C-alpha cells in the first residue's frame, strides 16, 4: 500500500506521501522470510516477462566478443532464484569443484521450457523460505571455488545479493532484447514497447 502511494505521488508530480502508522507497523512487523517471499514473487514476475521475450534461436548471439552469449544469460536469469534455496538448505557451495561440475543445465528448446526452468527455481526458493526462520537466515553460509573460500556471509546477505544479481542480469538481458529487435517488457516501469508498470 505504501509503495503504491509512493508510485502514485511520483507519477503526479512527486508530492510527498506520509505513511500511516498502520503501514509503518505492517512493514516493521514483517519477518525477513516474509519480506524475501514477497520479493521473490515480485521479482519472479519481472523475470518471467523478460524471459518470455527471448528469441531462443539466438542463444549464441553476443552484442560484443567479450559479452556473455544470450543462451548463457537467459539460463542464468532463469536459475538465479534457485540460489535462494541453496543459501537456505546448503551450508556451502563450491562453484568449481575439483572433481568437475555437478550442474547440468536443463534442455531449453522453447520459451515455454525457459519459463518452466524459472518456475521450478522460484518454487524451490519459495519452499525453502517457507520452511526456514530468521534465526537460520542469520547463520553463516560459504561460497567456495575449487575448495578455496570465496566468501562467507550470513545467509540473508546471500539471499539479498541473489535478488540484486537477478535484477542486474535481467537488466542486461533487456539490452540484448532491444539490440535483437525483440519486445522489451516493463519491469520496474514503462518501456518504449510496454507502457505498463509491470
């Protein structure tokens, strides 16, 4: 409700909006898990709208030789929500294990396949968040690379960073979509192709 008031104020000239006491109490009363669940649902919708516009047949396309290929990028955006579940259910993850990678990407042949990968990742994240506590989210989690510590942070920091990482790569993907002549959907606000607010 408060966010809707702020958006409305921005649209109509930036008039200051004072939150009610009830709105302040509702925000303050949310647990981390509740906040992350709400964020997950919001961000999943944005990612879904972007992924639905991906030209699957251009998976090898890059805007520059040093850029990620579109296929790598769309796989990343579809799977990032699964990082939330890993940050809750695992104590550590080695992204370059010495005995070789254990991750095998799903076969993506259609846009529907791509959206299904996202939906599965979001479902895993939702289930993990619904089964955890704020106390658990305050415990440490470790990222390793080849057995070496890359970082150790509280789980709630890792989850926050997963949402930020998702927004970053989703934004990168909208640039790819524009350069490929695809529709750029609304995420946080209108685009030249979609005048809605997402």
